C-alpha cells in the first residue's frame, strides 16, 4: 500500500514537473528568414515540453527596445513568448536553452523532415497583430485589384549575391528568373501582372523589363527597399529601432504578396522562399505547381514531374534525345520514392 501511495505521489510530482518545463530558443543577429525557419522547425518539437520562449535579444526585428521581438508583429505571442528573465523565473523552472545548432541536432536525432513541422508551425503561429494585419489587408486588397494571373518575383541581391560569389556559386540573373517562370508555368502565367519584390533596385528593374517583354505582364511594385544596392544584414542591424520596426512591417507585406500571388518565383539560395513555400502550401493550400525555384538546382517540389513530362513530349515529337536528365537523376530515386 505504501508503495502505491509513493507511486501515485511520484506520478503527481512528475506531472507537476512536466507542466513547469520550458524551452528558450535563442535567435541570432542574422536576418528574419533564417531565424524564423529555425523557429518553425523548433516550435512543434519543444512545445512537447512545456512553455516555449524566444530570446530575440540579438535579432534586429524589434519595435521595443527590450522584451519584444516576435510579439511586436505576431498575435501568437502566447504560443511563442518573448523571453525575459522575469518571465522565466515566474515559471519556477530553469528552461532548456537551445540554439539553431541544437535544433538541427534534434531534427537529425529524430529523423523528422522539416516540411511537416513547418506546416504545423505556420498554422499555429502565422497570425499578425491587428496593426500589422491592417496594413497587410490593404496590400492584399491591392493585389486583388491587379489583373490576373499575378506572378510574384523575389529578387534578392545585397549580401546574398556577395555570399554566393564568395562560395563560387552563380547568383540567379534577372533573365533566369523570367525564363524559369515561363518554363515552369508556361502560357498560364502570361498577360497578367508581375509583382516585383526584393531588395536590389537594379536587379529588380532589369527583371521587370524582361518580365514585361516575355510574359506580357503589367508591372506592380512596392515602395523600394531603403538601400539601393540591397539588404546587408550587418548594415540593417545598425539602423535605429524605429526604422527596423517599420521596415519589418513593410517586409511582412511583401511576404504576404509572395504568399497570395497566383504564381511565385524565387531561389532556394535564400531562406525566404522556403518560408513562402510553406505558407503557400500549408496555410493557403495552393497548388504546388505554382511555385518555382529559379536557382540552378530547380529544387522546387514539382520540377521532377514537369521534367518527366517534358522529356516524354520531346520523345513523342520524334527527337532522338534520350531523357538523359531524367534517367541520370532517377538512378538515385525511383518513381515511387518521389511520389510519396
Ligand atoms: C524539458 O525541459 C526541461 C527544463 O524545463 C529540461 O531540463 C529538459 O531537458 C527538457 N527536455 C527535453 C527533451 O528537451
Ligand atoms: C483583415 O481582413 C480579414 C479578411 O478580409 C478580416 O477578417 C479582418 O478583420 C481584417 N483585419 C483587420 C485588422 O483589418
């Protein structure tokens, strides 16, 4: 009998302990997208273990000097709590502190893919504060007023171009973005409006010109990025708080345009299109054929399907070209393995 009491007591004790557990995810001084990617991976994992705090001291996207961050923009501030030492103390437990590298290690250990986790996370977390939602609504109303189809382009220069050059990888050219839209979407993407988003003024201008000529689209632009040559993270981090805050809201408006446009072209060299992909597919349930990766990898989900049918069509036209690209790639992956 005594053993039973002890057992019950231990059980109650454990339940109480579990309820008090907590995790603090640490954001870095890197940009919006890499940090939010980690958050989306991490959220469905660590909420298994009590409260989830976000320490965004180093993150430049704030509207308050202290204690803000996620909750300055998102209404999901009960799900992701902006960390302060006082809030952690009030919970009565020292939280487990995790950095991006710990999230990666945990994902590796569990063998879970990130796509499902990210999908779960955006459904819980992607809700804006009313003030942000209001300007987002105004932007989306403008999008609705544009001629269809709307094709959003994310043209990222700045420190991403520098980064790629340093790693001897070729940045995607304006021509490549437009060609990719045509290749992936065909004539369905023609004759509407091209929504040109991003940071580098020159690259965006060139893309607009080529898009207009090749897709026959009208051009829609947003207020230009404050820095002509594009976004440099270390420079952005030095800007005054009010400017970083306002810029983040403007950036979220761009994000929503990319999410809601009929078609989207970006590159997986940058993290933002990975988030856009999740928002389009998991939140809005958009057709996966409407998203294209313009990088050399063409790593968007639908490309292998497109490629298979393109090669087939070529063969039927009597061209003696072997479906070489497809055959080489499929040595590693069977048809079934990429269909499920
Ligand atoms: C759960 O949280 C507690 C701190 O509250 C921590 O000690 C423990 O390691 C966490 N467990 C996991 C699996 O993360
Ligand atoms: C934004 O638009 C949605 C849908 O049209 C509406 O339900 C919501 O109330 C609007 N929010 C704000 C803050 O204007």
